[in-house]
């Protein structure tokens, strides 16, 4: 039986709410917007519009997958980050809002006229360097990842946003295949302790790539590698800007101090959590 958009939206909301989804109403609006093309405001104005059979089947499929805890952005195949739309799939970590603080820092610390070179390690979707290059038209970037499939996604995103001529993608295990020096080295490395991963939400542990999550027994393994090798790849006044876990505001700076770095600061995200570490050469 065909239903109108109002009934369909309400049915989705009730189903997700009864299944324990905290943002059931918001998710219902997002799903309806994606399927019908109506914005949330337009959904109210067009609440008597009848869904087609194809739209009804699509809604049933989406809700079924969501009840299996598949994230909405995986179902839709994209995620918004820094005002840009990025393609995602099972091979990449979906970019999180808190990572935007890392992009903010680079943009706030530089001027549009500068010609700087950046390195992003563990790039995934390419969201960090692409967002930076969109804001800084004279920057160039190298983006690396251990996963070739992740880099294929990042390349598609760079083409979509018109920066493919200023970014080079390299398959590399951290600094293994990297050459040259950079003004900024950025990264959102895996920083979750191996034993914690099983306790994460199903959306994360079932659908995000384990390579992008697992930071070793204590979650700090990538920072030890970066701290030990970064000096060779930073220009004389180069800067490291790395995302950290909310509870790593002391442990990660300690690693860099042990490796001879003295100019270290920790920045908080909008929630007041320690989120990025800035290390100057």
C-alpha cells in the first residue's frame, strides 16, 4: 500500500525510536530527504505527496540496513566534512566533525598567498588535505595511506573537489615511501587501544576499517613512529598537527618530549576535549 511522505517519515521515526536510536527523528528526516529530494522544510510543505513504489522499496531497504546498525553515511555513500561532500565506503574511515579542528588549525595558522607543502598520513577519504587545499589555493599536498583501496576513494574525492592537480597519493606505511620535506605534517592516526575496539558501538566496530581504528595495545603506536621519524621530513620551521584521543592529552606530548621535541601544545575541540597536538620543529 502506498503512503504519503508524512506517514512514511513518522513510520521510520517510530521504528528507529523503538529500536533505541537516540536521534531517530533526525535520522527519519535525513532518510526522507535523501529518498524524496525534499529538504526538511519541503517535507512539511509536501507531506501529502505519495511515495512511488520505488521510493517505498528504497526506504524499506535503508531502514533494514540501519536496524543492522550500518551507519547512514555508509548507506548513502557520502559524508559531509568541512562543508564538502566526501565519498565513503567500507575501505575508509568516515570523517568525523571533531577532525575539522585539525583543518581549522592549519587554515588559521597560514595565509592564502603562501605556497606551502603538506603531508597527510593515513589519509583515508582524503578529507583533511582536500579541505585544506580548497581553502589554500597555492598549497600542494602528498597524501599517503597503507591501503590502496582507501587511496582510490581519496583520488575520487580530490577530482570531485578540483584539487587533483595539487595532491599526490602514495601507498606508504607511515614514512616508509615518503621523500622530501614538508611545511606541515598532519594526520588523524589510529589511536584506539586494541582491547577497546570490541566495546565500541556496532556502527564503528562493524563498519569502519580496523586499520583506521587500531592504535596498538595502548593506542599510541602510531605516535611513537611519527615522533621518532618526523624530524627528517619537516622543513626547518615545520610543524606537526595530529589528532589525538580525548584522553591522550598527556601521553602523546610525553612521547614527543622523549624524542627531543620541546615546542608542544594541545588544542581542544568544540566539546572541550583534548583533540589535536601541535609540535614545532
